[in-house]
């Protein structure tokens, strides 16, 4: 029998990498800075554009582990000098330029798979996947490469929404699961939540809550904490098989084989523009 969880897990790396490299791309950062926004703020604004009309609280809920003050600051800066629509457009321009320069071998697969992936995304259940649903309402590019990129982005956000539903069902907050994620990855203490804007006071509260739940002790995750984080990862794979089942086994394997090589190039790009800890969902653990 087909191991759909394994296929979902394998292809999630390429889905994440196809999208995530742009967060630290110098071309995107330069465009955001030209609008008066530093790179991280530009990334938050461009990514949340489909949901921005609902306000900062809705975006905070959708993003999960990104610092709420950073999101609130993003809204204030965007509203003071530009628009979320402009950020979205500038990010898209950077995507096309960056892919052509740094991963040209991904252009053909994106254009080819795009129509199939859109057909699949439109058939996915959206209940509880508000952020993905917001992306579905955005105008689609006439450029086949960019259209394919956005279809992959919808797959990414659908998986992300599913993951956060599982986190919520496990009774964890954003800071708590971010701390556990960092421990599960084996990164230096508190690196991941700090990189997402969490302040020392947030970390203290997160560690204290985890200790009360028996998931941490002495500012280290317990075996139960690591086990829970692994279970969340396994459940995310199990609950996100549907897109690949709809695509079919042979086509899903072809997706993996054609996207993985250029995605490795994009991940090396992240190593240069951000660092080897960034984009942990793309890293082999």
C-alpha cells in the first residue's frame, strides 16, 4: 500500500522551500526597503496580505509563532507608508526574478504542475484553514510560473493551518510550541522563538507553562515534550496527505523528483542570505 504520510512528509520539504527562500531574498528585501519597510517587516506584510483586511489580531492567530508585537508593528508601518497590495506585488516580482537567477530548473515544473495543483487546492477542505482560504481569494497571475508558485504556496499554507489546528488541539500556545520545536530541532537554546521576535518575557512565560505541563524542566524539554513535538509532526503528515492522494502516486513522486534538485539550490541560497538554522521545515532532521 502507498505510504501517503511518507509522500506528504517528503514533498512538504519542497513545498516549504519553493516558497520560504523569498523571505530572506535580497531582491525582495530591497523592494520592501524601498517602500520604507525593513526586510522582516516586509516579509510579514507580504505574506499576510490576503488576510490583512481582517486586521492584526486575525493575522496573529493565523501566523501562530510570529511575535504579536512584530505583526502589530507591521500593520502600523504598512498603513503609514504603503499598502499590503503593493507589498504582495513587489514580493511577486522578486519571486520571478529570484527563481530565474537562482533556481532556473524550477521554472518548468512550476508552470507544468500549476494547473493541476490549482485544481487540487480548490478541492481541499477549507474549514479551519482560514489563512489558506484567504490566499485562494487572491487574483491569480497570468504568468504560468508565478501562478504555479502561488498554487504551491496554497499547499504550504493549507499544511500550516492544519498544523496549527493540531497544536491548538494539543493545548499549546504559539510560544510553547516554538520552544518545543527549537528543542526538537536541537538548536541552541531559544534560538527559534527569538528569531521569530519573541521577547525574554515571552520565553519566561512559555518555559513556565511547559514546566507546569510536565513538558520541560530546568529550561530544557523533557522526553514527554520531545515526544509531543514529534507526534505533532507525524500527525501533520498524516492529516495533509489529501493533496498528494488527489495528485496520485506517480505524479506525486514525479513532483518530488523534479522539485527537490532546484529546491536544494534555493535552500543553499537561504544558507547565504539568512543562515543554516533558518527555514527549519526544509532541513533534514
